[in-house]
C-alpha cells in the first residue's frame, strides 16, 4: 500500500510539499531580505549517505535554487578521488602522491574523520594536489582550507617559478667493441678498471661481443643545467574556522602544497566561494553511512560551524533499513544527531528528508523506510523540524517497480540513476520554492 501522510497530525501548510514549513521562516526571511539588499551569502548544507555523495541530486537542487537566489559559489568540496571513491562531477582533484583515507562507517580509530565524513591524510610532504573546477559556473574568488583544530598544514599556489641549477658530472664517452677486443684492453685504453666498466654497463661477466657499445665514465667533468619548478605559496589569512585566500580574479585551478612548518597533513575539505551574494548549497555524503556513523565522530560537528549554515537538510535512512533498525532506534539516532549539531551552537532550521523507496534483498519491499517516513513526520512537530517526504513523492512502497520501468532506479533497486537523482533534486527544489512563496504571501 502506498505510504500516505495523516494530515491531522501535521501543520496546516496543506498546500505545501514540505511539512511543518513554519520551521523554515528564519532562512526564508534571509532569502527575502537578500532579494532586495543582495549583499548576503545564504548557506544550506545537505548531509547524507551514498544518495548524496555522488552530488547528482544535490547538484540539481543547487542549480535550481541558485537560479532563483543567486550563485554565491560552489560551497564545500572534498577530494574524493584522493580517497579512491566517487564524488561530484563539478571538480576534479589529482595528487602527485598517494593519501591514506578512512570512512566514518568504520569503527572509531585515531583518524581525523571530520566534516567530509572521510579522513584523508599523509604523514609526510612532497605532494602537490591540483584542483580543477570543471563547471565554469563555479569559478571561485575565495578558497578556505578546513583542517582538524584549524591547524596550519597547507599552502596554496596558482603558479610556479623555474629555477636553473648548474651541476657538474663525469663526462661519459662511448666505445664500440671491435672484433678481437677484450674488456681488459678497453679498460687500459681509457684508464679505468674492468670492474668499473662492468658496473657502468651492467655486465655480469668479462665476456663481450663485437658491435656492442660500452659507456665509459672518464675523469673529466662536464657542466649541465637542471631546471627545477617550484610552486610559489600565496599569502593566506586565517580565522577561527579555516585558512583562506581571496583572489581578485576568478579561478578555476589551484594547487594545494605542504606548509613547510607542518609535520603531518590532514585535509577535512575546502570551501569555494564567488565574489557575489547569493546561495551556497554544500553537500556532504558518505557511501554506506547512517546517522549513528556521523554521531561517532565529534570532529564532524565541530567543523560544521566552518560552513556557517543557515539551514540543514538530512538524507539518511537507507543503510539503517538494511540493518533492519526499527523506527524507534532510527528516531533516537536522528535526535542524537540534532543534539550534537545544537551542542555546537548551530540553531538553524532543519529539513529531514524521508528515505526514498527501495527493495531489500530478494526484492522484498523495504517496509523499514516506510516506517521511518511515518515516524519522521509524526515527531517533526514536537522536535521542531520540517519534513520533505521523498518516500511519498516517489510513490512509496508500491512505486518501486514503476521507478524501474521509468529508468529512475538502478538495477540494485536501492541506488537511483542519474535521471532518478536529478528528478529528486527537481522535486525538492520545487517543494522548497513553493514553501518560500507561501511564506512571502503570508508576509
């Protein structure tokens, strides 16, 4: 049976597709003020699991809301490629050296699992990380570096200089072996030892054959010029949350290099902003994550302040359902997550998105996410958060096979296609904008 909402148990916003939308009034007021003043950044942060890590759904939301409220920049980004996992198509990272990584879904260890939900670190320098922004709409004027405890571990560079070094090395000549020559006679001719000849030419015995060329190091020296490229560090500034650089020119490429005074390098993420007012829509997702996984790591909540959120969106529940967690335990973890956020002084509107429809193993209906959706809506009034019911929007328990027919859900019956995630993003943006319009009408 398709999941339906008991409208008697929710707020009177019956024409909204976001329940209890009155909880969003403070962010709506900021958006409304910015329509006339156009001098503010509004930050929305969307946190979730694999449905969010790919940034397909959230990129659609970002584009649609920025069309309405202005493009303040890309927001939070993380080098998923360095952690050997999937991420957004908007930017690409590559590094000259390998990095260690650790996801929040694993047992707690002494690894710097912070804002991205994925620890990323190196124990020594010598690396260059290149960031390329692929979507021209997200060229940036400022970049912020987020590290554990805001440690000064990295420098930034946009260019390199070439230094030329003069070096001297032994002059090497060649000798083509003639018929009848022995290794000892050749060594005598050039005043070198047989062992030196064998070493320089990787010979295992004294046997040689005519026609082969030997390399012979002489006592003479020759001068050689060596060009060495060195990145020029930019002048960074810092505040309580990050180290950052501001550029007058919009950038689409930058290099992250070691701060020479640091002995270790731990990167929690970067924030890219434009020199323009408007909305930033940051997404944070970890494949396989549950509310309880984020709750294990206090650093995540400490660093969330670095994004200065004006609103939070949560999309978690699919992985809890595969653990067959009952709805009461799920709500307990959701509430603990919200308490951890508020303990950092982050008191902003929250939208909890119900998990999308899926099938369990053996293609059995996922009754757990149906139960989560019902309980989320029931507690939203007492717990003061808004709800977007994706479960119902996508047809509930009876809608999964239709989603497959329409090419919206993938062959695992859990993850969605690009088309499916983009439709989710479209529906969320429409619901948010409808609730915002209702707010303005009431005002």
